């Protein structure tokens, strides 16, 4: 039996997207219903059809035949839990500063509960004082964070492996998520 009902999962463009199916499998074991809002660049990195194996709905474009499904208020209200994984510096900055310029950020800013963010970026971006201020701001408003953890990972800019701040391992991710969900009751 699933522990929780409705998960809304925001996905942003990152080299760590290649590990996304493993996280989706973990989340689909925890949640009864999983829906995804990818940022516009995600489907250029990962095949949308691969994502459909784990979820009931993907909101990949505003140019769909049934625009009534693209109601950010209705979708935010549907979600019991909203997680953004992986979360780029860009989406963290947008949410921290109230910028709602796509379906993901509009829905995130409409969500009335504690949104969970899982950062994933290179070490210089993560250590940037502006990004750190945005993280502090979001934490002040009760946004929750899972990770990141410093690990060797593929770097898009150099096309090599290097130390990066990434979403934690699946086991650690699951443990941190359970701890957050347990706190919220």
C-alpha cells in the first residue's frame, strides 16, 4: 500500500537527469499518483516517453490540446507533496524571487504547503553567495531542502567527471524525504 497519495514533481534541466528514472521508481513506490512538470529544457535532455513509465501525467508544454489541464491553481491544490528534483540554480532563484514565467514556477508559487527542493549544480554555482541567499530566503519561508551532497559527477561544461553538488543517493534521498514527510505529519 502506498504511504502518500498525490505527488507533483518538478524537474529542471541538469546532467543529473540521467539518474531520474531511479528516483521516479523510488517515488512511485511511495506515492499513489505521480505527475510531472518538467521545465522547458528537460525534454531536450531526456526522452519524455521514458518518463511516462513511472507517472500518470506529464505537463510538458502549454501547447496541449486540453488547456484546461494547465491550471496551475488546480494542479497545486491537487498535490499533497510537491518536490523539485533536480533543482537548478535558475529555478531556485526564480522561486526565491517570486518569478513565475513558466508552468513549473507558476505552479510552485501557487502551492500552499512546504515545497521540497533538491538542488543539483556545479560546486561554484552552489557556493555562489547570491544562490546561498536565495536558499536562506526559501528556508525562512519554510521551503524544505534535500541535499545536495558533494560527489563526483558528470560536468556538462567540461564533459568530464568532477566534484559537484548533486541530489543525494537514492537511499539518502528516500531517508531525507521520509523525515520531512514524517515531520509534516
